C-alpha cells in the first residue's frame, strides 16, 4: 500500500516539477549552423546569419536545443551558439512611442519583421532599441517575449 502511494507521489512530483516549458533564447553569433539532428555528425540544414535572432526552444538533448523561429523554421543548434534572450521580432506593423502609452508621442513606425533589443518591460509595454530608434512598444504580436 505505502509503495503505491510513494510511487504516485514521486510520479506526480517528477512530472510537475521537472516538466520543461518552451522558452526563448537568441543567437549568440552572426553565423549559426542549424542541424538536422542533435549532434555535430548531423548535416547542416540551414545557416542563420542574424545575430540576436530570438528562437523558441521546443526540445533538448544533451548540448543541443531544437528551436523554431518566427517563420516556423526548425532544427538543432549547439547550446554554445545560444544565450538568454533579450531580443524580439515584430510580427505586425507597430508604432514606437516615447512613453508606454498610446497617448504618448509616436516616434516611428516599426515594420513587421524588425528585430529589436528589449531593455525593460512594464505590463504590456517594453522599452526597445534598434539600429536607429529607441522607445516603447506594445508587446502584442511580437516574437521573443511571453
């Protein structure tokens, strides 16, 4: 009887405590190989050439992470080529504001597909910076931030 109870408690604990949620990382380098499988023996599927590109981790095996990008491309990347994400991509055209409010002064129109660095976030807004801009953006419909 006690064995069954302990067994079920352990199963519950293991599945609830150690379940991995999908999370975002970003590319560490401006050239990153994406492989067909989780090892250096697998062929290169394609190459990312965009430093700081955010990717979502959907699986892991040893030192490799299976990732998917905002265009639904997926493959395996060695963990040494990834780092904690502080970047995001706009999935639809947005307006960049001076402050975190739609009543604030608009600074720029941000086109779909633009990559930016997240500086800090408050509720539904993040302060972002890019090549030629810095300001606040509503985080609805962006890739890289939950």
